[in-house]
C-alpha cells in the first residue's frame, strides 16, 4: 500500500487528495500548541456544569402508604419515597451500581430493585429501617422486569440472555429457570402466581408459562398475536392475566385456568402503538397507551374499551399500580392518580414534591451558536452560554440528534422517529412529524440547501428489518419516508451535498434481530429523484459508519472501529483510510481539519495529511448508549462535549 502523501494546503481545494492507504495515524501532541480564535490554547476546557439534570423514573412500588419510585440514567440513581399522607417525597435511598432501574417489586415490607448497565444487580430496600443492601448480582446487562409471587419469591426477566431467574429472599439464593424462548434476547415482562411464572418475550412476541416447581415451559400466546413484537407489560389477578402487546396497541386478556379462553382489546386513540403498562382492579383491566399517553379501561367480563383521559400528552407510563382503590401511573418525574369513584384524573409532579434531580447520561449535544441543547430522557437541557444559565425543555421522548436552521432547532426524538422544532425562548417544542413505517430511533439530521430538505435517517423498532430515510420540507411541511433505503441495513449517519444525501449505514436493523449483512456501506440517495443511486463498502468488516463530514472535494466517514475513510467526489471512490481512534464517535469538519472523540480523548485530524493529534484527554464522558457526541460551535471557535456528566467547551483553532 502507498502511504498517505502530503499535499500543499493551497492545492487541496483544487484537486482530490491522493493514493489509497491504510494504517495507524500519529497521535503525538504538537510540540507548539495551536491557539483558538479566542486566544486560548487549542484543547482548553471550560466546564459548564452538569450537562442535563432530570428526575427520570423507571418504575415504582407501594409499601404501606408510601410509593417508592426509582430513577434511571442518573448519577447516582435513587429510590425516592413519596408519602401519600404528607403529599411529599420525604427520603431518598441511593442505589450504588448500575445506570438505572427498570424493575421493582414488593414482598412484605421489602422493596426489591433491579438495575441495568454492564451487569445487573438486585437490591433489597428494607422500608422499616431504610437500609439498602445488595441481594444478588447477574451477568446480564438488564433486569427488565420483576414480580413477586404470593409466597414471597422474586422473579426476574433478563437480557440479553432472555432468561428468567428466581430469587429466594429467605435463603438468599438464585435459581436459573433458563431461556424463556430460544433465540429471543428479551424478557420484558413477568408475573407470578402460586404455581406459574409468566414471561413476556420479544423482539418476536411470545408468552411463556413456566412451572415454578419443574421449570417446564409452554407457549400460551394466541396464534393471532404471533406476528407481534413484544409482550411488553403484564399483570395478574386471581383468575386472569392481562398483557400489553407491542407494537399494535393491544391488550391480551386470558383466563389462567384456560389460556384458550381469551380476548384481545384495542387501544382506541388513533395511531396507538404501545401498551406500556397494565393492571387489573375491581373487575376492570386498566392500561396505558402510547403515543397518546392515554389511560384506558375495559371490564374483565367483556364490553367496550373506555378512554379515561390523558394526564400528560404523549408521556410513557412505566407502571400502573393500585392503592387504596385508586390507580397510580408512574411517568418521568411524576405520577397520575385516577379515582374510579369520581372519574377524576390528577397529575402530580414528584419534582415539585421534593424528588431530587441529578445529572443524567446525555444522548446528544448540539450548539446553535448561542445555546447548547443537551438531549436526555424526557427532553433537553438548554444552556445559554453567555448568560451561564440552564433551562429544561420537556419533550415526551429522547432527543437523539439536532440541527439548527436560522432561528429554529430541529430535534430527532426517540421513540417512533419523531421530528420536533423549537425556537429559543419558546416554552415547548412543536411536533412536526412521525416517521411511522415501524421506525424507532433517529440517528442523524442534515440539511440540503439545493432542495431545501431536512434529511433524517432512522433505525427500525426491535425485531423489524430495514431502516428508513425521511425528508422534511420546512417550507411546505411535507414529510416523506422511504423504506428500505439500503436493503437489510439501517441508515446511521448522513451528509448532504448539491441534492444528494450521502448515507453511512449500520448492519444492525431492529434491536434483537441478528444482522444478515456483514459490512456497513456508504450510499448516495438522489433527493430530487428520491432514489438510491449507488452504494459501496468503504472499510472491510466495519459494522457501522458512525459519522460523516465533508470538504468541497471529499467526504469523510468514521467507522465503529475508529477508521477514517475519504471518499473523493470527483473520482467517485474511497481514496484513503487511516485509523484515528480506538472506536467510532462524532466527527465534525471545519475547513481542512476534522475533530472527533472516542469519549475520553478529543483529537484533530489534518485532512490533507490524514494524521491525527490529541488536543484533549481524560474526559471520561458518560454518554448513554451509542457513540460519544461532539458539536461544533457555528463560529468554528469551539466544540462542545462531555467530561464525566458535565458539559465542556473545548477551544479549537479550526480552519486552516
């Protein structure tokens, strides 16, 4: 192979850079530091405080007259006790490990808490003494669901192994009941009675009854639901099991003595896809839907589904509980209370009642030049850089990516592939469009000046194939989605140029679905003709292209393995590659240099030479999922990223 050759800077914009090459890139720090436009040495960090602060909840459980609610994604995570009589959060209990809590159950006066992140731990909160102790630990990444049996055993649904595990509090031991459904990674819901544990499975829906004594398993999901994605939520009464089915907005109600005796209920709000939680109370099945956020009920004995109202539009209800004749719904930072006797639906902010907020693991960062948007759970924190202030923009979802055009910032929001718009000073963001087409996670945003289109790629819902590409016109409001774009892959990153969208792909389609292709691709999509023009594999064996950026004559992409490739627009081929980092991450291009990060290190790439130098190190950025993010200030004088969970400004010299 021919090594990358040095090109005089003044000629770089006149011709495409040279020969094909691979290999490591020098990571030596320059002997004389470059200086940014502000006069600060390049790489100077300014700490702007916590990037995103929230009170995102994952689950809750009653013990006596107290609701114990647990957080997710915070540092540290905690269980807050909401005393109903006092109408206040009176105490917090730190959970020392994991990045969040999805699963809880109560047995007697003890509350059990299941964490996720790396490995999963089971904690016991003794509500009488207020002590928290670790009961057990498991190698799986997630404890997704948890339920207590009448005799006090604790049952857990895990992923990615798809196992069900029993924990015996009296003996302090765990018993593995095995994989619920071979080939499936997720047990997303569990329930238990005297004899049976029920496991709700995905990303291809199964409902499995497991004999508690023998471990024998049998499938009881009705055939008409076999094509669904998840049995995502579950509850038991003395006679019936009710389960929320995704992604079709349905509830299965069946007799536990005869599973063939069943009914399927349908959420009534237009476009309802998810039943996030379900509970049986006083002869009714109550369930919460999304995207509407509505609470529904239907008599167990039969009859019509009744919509009871919406406490907070589009919010996810993580758990439904019954206490003292009322139905409680757990949402992010809040609960709603439905009183069947009066028909009233009350929304209660737990934050206003004393639930503490804490820094979360952010999901995105974006600078509009005056403000920095940091996306997280349930919205984004907006930092006014000049004023040094931070405000919260509530959005019922997770902003994964953002883009600013003039005075409007557009945000791609998970779930459902939503596109929102926000102007500084507005108290809320406007929902512009839903991708539909079984799409879930927006991955990037780009704007094409020739066609006036915003381009948003998305990853499909768990268990589904083929990502999509959506095109939005800010002028007309038209929103069109194309699926598939690159067959049997998701589109992960995008850059636009003169009516063409250049797409970097991911071999992973919906989560829980094994990839059927082996190498990520670079593809070109004609935005005027609305069709794919070509595709190629830029780096052998790369699983995804994490980011794309461009100069006038070349497109640059960064793969999951930290390999940077150069695609020459004139020669229409990949001309050079070089390893610039240990892993993929954000890549921003300004002039003839690019900046990237692996989460710990921020580096600068000299694009004519294709060499990299470290400008900042030791950041240990705590991002939630995906790749480390980096945002370029439109002035070209600074980058924004994370150090730990704090937002930092990084001075750069920028263009050359």
